[in-house]
C-alpha cells in the first residue's frame, strides 16, 4: 500500500521531521510532498530544508503565502496533487496532513485499513443545503453565505460584498473538514477536473474558507460520491481553547487518543508540549522517545 502524503506546514521543523519519521518506512512505500508556508521566515524555512534534505522521498512544493480562510490553502494542496501526477508515482492513496498532525495508530494498521477498504474515499462532508453545524448560533459563519456572496481578503483582513452569486454547474455544495484520504483514482479525477474547469476554480477564489468546501464539492458531485465514507479518521478537539480551537493536545488527552478509532490527531505543538508525542511514541507507535 503506497501512500503519497501532502503536508502543509509553517513552523516547528523538528516536529515535521518527527512526523515524517513515524510515517516513513524501509520498504519505500511512502512519498512526502511538503508545502512550507510562504510566510514562514527564511531562517525557519532553511531549518526545514536542512533537517529533511537527507530523505530521498521528500519533494518540496512551490510556496504560497497562506492566511486562514483564503484560497492559497487550496492552491498549496492542488500544487501537491499536480506534482504527484507529474512525477508519475506508483501510489494507491494520498493523505492530506498538516505539520501539526501525528499518527495515533501504527502506520501498518493504517495501511491495512486502506487495503481492506481499497477503492473507498475518506473525507468529512455535509450538504450546505441541509441542516448543518455551520450556523451563527454555534459560532460559525453561515454555510450558504460562505459561497453565495463575494468574499476576499485584503492585508490579512476578511471582507465580503453582499451581491448574490450563482454556484457553478448546478452542483450541490458540500462542506466539511479540509483533511482527507483519497484513492489515486479520485485524486486523478480532481486533478483533471481542476485543469478543465477554470470557472469552478475561479469561483472558489471568492468564497469563505474554500479549503473546507472545494474538495468536498468536487468529489460529492462526481461518480465517486457513492464510494465516499463520511469520515476522515482525524481526532480533533474543538472544545479546547489553548489559545484557540482546535486545541493543542497535551498529556491529559492521551487516554482519549489511545481509545480513539482515528488514525491521526491534531493539533500538536512540540514547543508547547512534547510529552504527549513521547507518550504516543512509546505506548502506541512502539518508538523510543525522539
């Protein structure tokens, strides 16, 4: 089971190296496509390069300056997808991670799960037309307002123009968590769709938090809908505010992580708390402390 990981990172080079070491293996069945945020300071970027230069299966992507909620997060992800196919890699699945993710199951268990469920797609989704969690009462920006008026960012600030827009192609819009695990066939479909449908791509440049809508909408309006599982197998704690949700996971979260059915969790920050990663390494992944 060959996996192409796309990882979006912006800080903590040591933590990213640790993540890759946990996912890598001697059988050359993993590939890593790393996007380092264009806003990352040069000295930190150089640390990423220095720590990862010895890996032969790591590819650094064209850098975009990303801000929360803007289209460059989609651009960075698409850059990873495009590079995977340009290299004609032999792979079975692709996984989108952040640099603050970490496995909470051994990688062999994850690969067995994918082999047992080969042909299925794993992504969190819901229709924006249906009742969903993106409502003002729950502290979220309203679902349909994310797509049916104009949104843009200027100098890091979000603005919207309340002029109605028509969603393209008569598609039903879907949203959910940005993180996914997709088959080679599905990823190839996305790659071809994006290259052939500039109107769709351009529409999303003026939506609110497009990375949580873009991929769901493509997949759930395609032939892959019937094989898509509404689960991305990520443990994320939105109840923690340290400083903002989703919270940074710490030692007191270990029991929940140990019992979880997910394969990855986020967010971790090695500067704030490295002990939780040590616990995961020793008690779940069977690694010696990094």
